[in-house]
């Protein structure tokens, strides 16, 4: 799937420099950045949704002691 984005001048220059000095394409680095960064973005944005549900009392919260007990990890 082809996608286009606008980059600010500084990022574009940094990407150009990296590509020209490593012999790889800008597209290669953009794919790498997206593939490695999307997991962090998912974690962040999905976690903020859960946090909002916790704050509203819509999400169950358990203490570490409760979890250990439930899993049979208490001595």
C-alpha cells in the first residue's frame, strides 16, 4: 500500500543523510521506524484508554497481593 507523508525539513534532512551515508533508501528507514515504533504507539494509546476506564471505575483493578494469592504464589 502506498502512503505519503509530509516531513518537516529537519527530519527530511536527517533521513536523507542517513540514507546517503548507509546506501539504503529513505523508504527502508521509514518502514523500519514504523515497524519498530508502532508497538510503542499501540501500547501508549491503548494504555491511556484503560487508564481512563480505571479512573471512571469501569475497569477492575487488583493489587499485587490479590494477584499472587489468586495464582497461588503466596507462601
